C-alpha cells in the first residue's frame, strides 16, 4: 500500500506514552486538527499534574474530537477542553456517548467533592483547593457529542474519513481508522480479549499505513484460571470468617462482568447467599446503559436482567455510610477500580485495617495508584490526607481485566496483510511498551517505536 501523499500530516502524542493514562493524540492533516481521545492522566502525582497544564494547542483551534471509548483516561479531559474554548463535534459510538453522559458528570462531581473535603479538613497544599473541573463543565460538553456507527464510514471533513471497528474492550469501545489524502491511520484503542464473558472480541485488524497500538499488558500473558473459582474461594473464606469483601471496581465494564459472575455463583449455590451492595451511582447508571445496548454485549436479556437485579443499589450517601457500621458479612462493590477516589475510599478506611476482611481488585492497577500500592503489599495507604493501615487480605483477579494480553495483541497485529510504514506503541508503562515494541520488530519485522511525550511525527513514507 502506498503512503506519503499527505506529507504535511503529523501525529503528536499528548498523553498515553510510557504510561497507561492521559490518551490524547493530535492529528494535523489537510488543514485540520483532530484530537483522537481526550483523557485524563491518573496515578503518579507528576502525571496528574499534567491535567492542570495547558495543552500545546489552543482548544479553540481543534476542529473535532474522536473517542475510542468512555473510560476517564480516554474521555475525562473533555470538560476542560470545552471549558477552555473547544466548540467542535465529539464523535463516538452511541454506547460511548451514553456512558460518557454518566461518567463525565460523575467525574466533575468527584472533583468538586474532593476539593470541598480537602478544604474542610485542611489537607490540601492549595488554599483553597479547587476542582479540576465541575459537574456543570461536564454537562456542558455533552451537547457536543455526535454518534457514529460501527463499520459505517463518516466524512469528518473534506478528504478525511473515519471508520470505527469493535475493539472488544468495554461497551461501545472502538478502534479508529482515519483516511486522510490516501494515508490510513489506525488507532487500536484499548483492545479486549476473545474470551470475555460479556463483550464480543475485537474485529480483525484493517490495513493501515500507520498504527497506534496499546500495550497495557504488552509484557505479560493473561492468567487463564476460572474467575468464578477464584471468586468462590475468596468470598467463601472471607464470609465464613465473618468478614466483608470490598471490591474497588471500574464502574463501566468490570462491575457488570463481576455482577454476572456473582449471580451465576449464587444461583448455583457455590457461594453463600451473602448480600451484594452496588455502592456507586455511576456503576448503577452504567449498568442500566449496558441493558440498553444489547447488540454491544454477549449476554442474553435474561442474563443481563439477572445481573442487574442481583445487588442492592445504594444511591444515598447516608446509606453508604451505614454499610460501614453494619457487622454483617457482605460484598460491597464501589468505585473506583484503582481506589483513586469515590465512595470506596471511605470503605477502605473502615475495612482495610482489619484482617478478617478482603480487598478485592479486579484488573490492571496503574503505577502510583492506591490499588497498585495495595496489590504490591503496602502495609498502609494515604487516604484523605492521612495514612491508614492495611491488614485486610488483598487480592487482584487480573483474569477479569478487559485488556488483551501481549500474545493477543500480537495476534491482532499479525492479521494485517502488509506491514505498515510504522507502528507507535502507546498506552503502557515504559517496560510493557518497550517489550511489545521489541516483539513487533523481531516477530513481525515491522518498524516500531515508543513515541516521546509531546513530540510530533510525520505520517509519510520518508
């Protein structure tokens, strides 16, 4: 395939290089500026501080945004972008749009609550602490969304076409193929795996001249053990000892998968009929969106309805607090999946210091998060300005992750008939990205690199 007709086209990496968060890639071509993903940085403080810095391009000069999926590290910067002058359309699948309609206002609400909490208790270095953005900022940007359908080309601008294919990661997740003056640019988005109980696998890779491929699990293989066997053992042991299981779960995708497995376990009698509480308004809303998009997941209507009916939904903050004063063994599923914010932090302060309880993580934990620290064996974590001991048992069921492992990524890439001009390895910690880069070079014989943060690269054959 020929490439290089659009010699002025460039791709600039404004995030998700040598880290898994902050996905933002600026395509400049045919006189247009297109931002591919618009995510927040999470994890280490030096990464989170990037969220407060101005972009190297005026938001008002960006013509449109295209999202791969709804997770905050891919969509969560949109409220800031719009507040700072962006007024163009945001293209996304219908399921991504519906999920963002809950995720983004919830993110703004959490930023406001965290700032207010810091001001009340005086543990912020900034006086007063202020939110990165507000719920109102998030609501404002939702009016910019425009739906795209899978496999249906959309002309973004004259000479620039977008086609979305299924990425298999979460509901509505897409890989993006952009065609600009004869050059084909593919952004993998976050890739899922073939054996998910609820999400269909990624579509076969389309032919492209340039590829941006994620590498979250670029240096490891998936754990193949049965998640229901692991859940049964952990829950039975904890509940049998009078303890509670706290699950910091990602509201979108992981919570719905977890509810499906828990429903199957309870119906089959493999775990005790312990109460399950879904203590996350965001996860509750995301679960409802899940039920509204039956074509985007594998569950039958009966299975989806059963999973939705399993937990007791906790909407009220006072009811959430009451769970911490009830000694009854139970399962509490609460955001966030890496324990970076939300109601789960209040539960951790109560349950983590006691050995009869279990903290159960359900997938990848980015460096610098409380989840990563606890999974690595930390005996204390900092929450709301103070350190809290961790004496509870800590487990991480990585087989529940929604990410493809290194072998699955390589098989997906290997489906391309002809080698691309270049492959950019993104969305992974430094070791994972470089490991995948080397495999692409040695096993496929392709040119591959890990791009540098902030750098622009030409999309030409030269």
